[in-house]
C-alpha cells in the first residue's frame, strides 16, 4: 500500500469547509492507503493561541477525526508535538530553503497582513509542512485547494533534495476533491471559509448546535435572481451552498438544481440546514463521548509511538545524507 499523510491545525474548531476539502477524504482513502493523520498543533502556534484553548482543541480535533470515521485500527492518528522529528526536520529544511521562496507564499502574505505582529514561524510554516509530508514518505496528500502552493513547494524541495543528496525522498501528489476543494464563506463568496474567521456567521463549525446551523444557513448570502442555479461566476453564493449540499447528501449538483427548479431559496435553505444539522448530530455526540473517555489518550499515545518509529527512521536517513551523523 502507498502512504498518505495529512493534517489539520487545531487553530479553531474545523468547519464544514475543512471537512469537505480534506477530512472527508481522510475517511474515504484509509482503506486504500497506509494513512497517517496528524493534529498539527505546532503549525497552529504560528499565530497567537490561548494555551488552555489550544489544549482542548487539540484533543477535540483528534476526537473529530475519529467521530468522522477515521478508524484508529486502520490509520495512524497522532499529535505533531508528540513526535519531535517534525520540528527537528523542519530546521534542516529551513536551511535548505530560500527566503524568497517562503516570502512568495500567498498564505504567508494573507496571514501576515491580518496579524499585527508577524513571527518568524509564520514565514517558515511551509518548511514544517514539507517535513510533515516527507517524514512519512507520503505519495499522496489529501488537502483543500488552498494548500496547492505549499504542495508545489514540497515537490520542488523533494526534487532539489534528491538531486543533491541522493534519491531518499518520495515526491508527493496532492489529492483534492472534484467539487469542494475550496468552500467559500457563507457571508462572502469571494473569500474562503476559514475556522479562524472573526465573523462566525461566515462558517459552520463541526461543533455548531442545530439551531446555530439553521441561523447561519438562513442568513447566508444569496442573490436577487431567486433561482437555484450552479453558476460560479454570476451566482457564486448559491453555487457554494449547492456544493455543500451535494457533498453532504451524495446527490449530484445537477440533481439538486432540478429538484429545486422554480422553488426559490427558502425551501432550499431549510432543507440544507436540516441536512447539515442531522449530519453533525451523531458526530458531535461521538466527540463528546470520546473527550470524556481515556480511549482518546490511549489512541493518541499509540499513534505517536507508531508515527515516531517511521519519522525517526526517515530523519536518520536525512541527517546521514546531509552530513549530520558522524
Ligand atoms: N474553505 C475550505 N474549503 C475546502 N478545504 C479547506 N481547507 C481549509 N479551508 C478550506 C482544508 O482543510 C485542511 C485543514 O486546514 P488547516 O487547518 O491546515 O488550515 P487552513 O488551510 O489555513 O484552513 P482554515 O480553516 O482557513 O484555518 P485557519 O483559519 O486556522 O487558517 C487543509 O487541507 C485545507 O486545505
């Protein structure tokens, strides 16, 4: 089986955007591949985090992986800071990456524009991500479209490293969903849905209560055309809602457009809100149950053990190749 790796930052509660763009694939791909899924808490501290919240969100995110269907018997689930090889390798990668390359990353540009103080970690974030992926020799990385640029950087790094130090590393390919690789904000269809959006009406978090889901979907932006259509250019907001509907229901966008022909937005939004709320309900009760049991701690320590083994082997190979073992 080929290896896949991915991770989510505990920088907030994941949104349905994170689910549709990435976490849904975690579940769908785990039978076919040797899967490793990480809670990337070291990435999360590239912007300020409250320690108490970060601790809770780290556990909650791991519980969400499992509640969504990632099976710890099939896949390795662990927390990044439990495996020191990630930070160790990131240092080496930083020393092999040009400053200009990192300064060009759009995520760095966006996030540094939003934050008053910019720390060095926000700039070097992609080198930690490159390390995450290469440590597990991942052939595929299921992520949303916003990660395309970081994935290109990873691929370029692997090429450079392999030609300079010998072909040790695996060059990874991105896996993004056909529809849903970029779910947009409910309040602004030109910006990406983000778990750290300061306006909570822009996103639906996976832990939102049913009545919050209903409120957020009812107040989601639409347009004045009043016709449920898939037209990203002229009806971006309703097209985004259609993508969410289609991903959660398994119905195609064409089917949905036909189903709501002549029905207007009211019925469409009511049905979508019901769908989202009933999708989330069993997931949330599973998360709450896991959070209060010791099983989660056991799963994460078992996961860290397994991940460390692979990660330490790769790190040793890399250190030997660059001359750090003597
Ligand atoms: N809007 C989105 N649509 C589809 N996929 C998305 N992803 C993020 N936003 C969307 C994918 O979710 C995975 C986890 O993301 P992350 O935690 O690494 O951080 P991010 O990409 O920066 O996502 P957010 O939600 O915008 O987080 P914050 O607000 O903390 O920066 C990734 O695979 C990502 O592509």
